[in-house]
């Protein structure tokens, strides 16, 4: 059966689940174990406003068909690389009925998680739209974080022994075409390292001049903005 979730979706956030198991060495270095690109998938969280009858349709799909249904025109609900047409199967992993949108119960807010995959091999990827136009993004345990000695001394102590090795990088207002390039580039990079030339003005690791780094990107997410632009948050590790 088909699902009305896509037709009435109001917001969505797609998470690309790469078939990589990340572990971290004692010194904080991320080590990725790659199970292969053919196992990549997407988990998308959708909020929608449905009638009670439509909610029953979705529940029937979950109950009778193990959540497998067709989605009619995702509108990029599954991320920037997929604007799927009618008849593409997805699986509804969960459905939560939230507070009714009005007192008459004519419409009900629901949150659903849908799964799509496995994904085809990435093509035409490039990380330049995100890495060249982004900025450092504040986050705990990343960048240069210091605090004073508890005894009142004036010596600065690193909050993390990995200080200067991690940065969180933000790039926003990317078009669908640019975001698609970045997603495919990240999927193609996988557990490998990347040579990243950072401008003197960006300074994600505290550089004072243009610097070339060897980096890994173990964690990242792509978020759809309200005007159908896309933003990325990348957690980047500097080797060496």
C-alpha cells in the first residue's frame, strides 16, 4: 500500500547510515571498519499532519505489511540525492502520534521514521561545497578548549587531551545540487583520509596561515532547511 506521509509532510531530517563501524584508539584517533558501500541506507524522520483515517492507513501498513509501503514523491524527504517518484518501497520503522493539532481532533500530528536502502554506489561526489565555504562550529571537546587550574593557579590546562585534533565544521545554504555532491563525496570518502587545504581565515585547528591537513570525517549530518536549501555539520579529525 502507499503512505500519505510524504504528501502531508511538514518537516524532515535525513540521516545517511554508512556501513562503517568507527572505533577510537587510545590517543583519540578514529579507526573505521568499512563493510561496503552497497549496504548504505537512509533513515528519515518525518513530521506530518494527518487525519485520523490517514493515521489508521499508516498503522495498517505497519501492522499488516511489516511497515513496507510505497511513497509518492518524497520531495527530498530522503535527503538531497533522492527525490523518488511513486512506487519506491520504503519501510516505516516507527510512528508516534503527538498532541492533536487542534481541539476538534480533525488533524493529528505524527512523527515517523522511514528507512530506504540499500543505496546505489555514490557518483559525482565533491566535498568542496562544504569544506571551502564552511566555518568552525562550536562544540564540546573540539577545537581549543581550556580552563584554569582548580587551585587558582594561572597555568592553562587543556580540557581534552585531544585538543586541537577535532573540529566541528558547519556549511549552510547549499543548493540541492551542491548538497548532493557533498553527500556523494562523503559516501565515497568513507573511512579513508582526505587532504584538506584550510585558509588562514578559517582556522578550524587554530592555524595562523594557510595549512594542509590530512583529515578523517567520522561523523556528519545533512539537514534540510525550510527553503529547500541544505546544511551540513561535519566532525573532522586532524591526523598528525
